[in-house]
């Protein structure tokens, strides 16, 4: 008699919801950094402005993520 389990391939390699959340957060930070660096290099702007754009890009990326429940598009509040 075989038991059916609802394990996904992520569960099999030890990645659960907490790890997925950490990976998503890291990738959002990488995305915000890439946007900031790209804009700064393309426009030859002052570093202070690039830092300001980077500070705004991170929270905007989280806001736009529909799966985030804390705030933004996917929030229930």
C-alpha cells in the first residue's frame, strides 16, 4: 500500500515557505540594485541620486509583488 504525499520538488530538497520568502526577498534586492546601477550608468548621474533611486526601487518591487501580504498589491488591508 503506497501513501500519497503532497511533496513538491522544493520540499524534497529542503526548501520550505520560509526559504522561498528569503529567496524572493534577496532577488527583489538584486533587482532593485540592478535597476539603480543601470539608471546611474546610463544617465551618468551623481551617486546621491542613484542611492535615492535604489532606496525607492526596493520597496516598490515589494509593493508590486502580488504574493506579498504585508503591503502593496497583494495586501488584504
